[in-house]
């Protein structure tokens, strides 16, 4: 019986951690640090993103 209780406890802990890390517990005021702040440093590191073009497979293989 103690092993079964331990497995159930670990399963519940994993589900709660997953919900917390995905922001599912935000209604209770618990939000991970990276979700609340975002990533503004990535936006400032971009250099001329308007020059980026998306190519299809056949266009990318041509020199």
C-alpha cells in the first residue's frame, strides 16, 4: 500500500507541475517567471527581420 500511495503522490505532483509550468494555475496567482516577463531581449536582438523570406522546398534547393 505505501508504494501505491507514493506512485499516486508522484503522479499528482507531476500533473500539478505541468499545469503550473504551462500557466494553467494562473487563476490562483501562480505563474512561472518566464511567462510573466516574456522574452523582450529576443526582440531587441533581431536585426532587420523584414528581410526574412520564407521559401518553398523547391526554391530553397536552387542556388
